[in-house]
C-alpha cells in the first residue's frame, strides 16, 4: 500500500470520525422551547461545513481559467447542492409541525393530517401527509424528544418507531 492509499485511508477515517461526532452531538443537544412551540435546529457544525463547501466551490469557479469546464461545473455544483441540501429547522406545536423550505417558505403539516411516519436506516425520521413531507435528519438536535412528541401527537402511525 503506497502513500496515496494511506492518505485515502486517513481521509476516510477522519470523515467517518467527524460524522460520528456530528451524530453524537445531535443526540446530546436539546431542542429549544420558543413560546408554545419547540424548535429543533440542525447542529452548528453542519451549516459551517456547508458554508465552507460553498466557499470552496466559489473559489474553484473564480480561479478556473480558460477552457476548464469541469472546474466550473464542479464549482457550481459545490455552490448549488449545499444550498438545496441545507438542513432546515423544524418547529412543532400542539397543532402542527413545520419546517422551513430551501426557498424561504414553510411546509406545515397539521397533526391530524399525518398519514405516515417513516424511519430511515441512517436515523432520519420523515413525517408524511398527503401534500407534504418533513424530514428530521440525524443532524437535527434532540431526536429522542422529537420522536416522543411525534408519538404523543400521532399514536396511530408511530408504533413502529424505535
């Protein structure tokens, strides 16, 4: 195994270590009570990483010269994809659950309209209605409390949640 193979190993190791830390940080952090609602934001490290990715993409586009289409396309992808994938805070009250959308609006699902609650292998929880989906990722804070509250509001569709 050459030096390049070891560099790849350490890169994967550090990435895995960081992601494990991020998920653990999300589990330890708590949601905030705001008036009569609870706010579940993503942990602070995720927006920092996505901001760094946007800066890297912008730099790549700015520094590309001549006919470097691949650099420009990669740079634009590094700018656009984090903006679309930016984790949005989730707010819930006794009447509904809401989440910001990437274009600045709100997705809202009244508790009575929830038709399914799905859990992914990675620990994300998706609340579904006929017209919207709200995703609670593994990088949002206070997953256990969030699931407890979803169970309280939607007992008919949450029996399968861990």
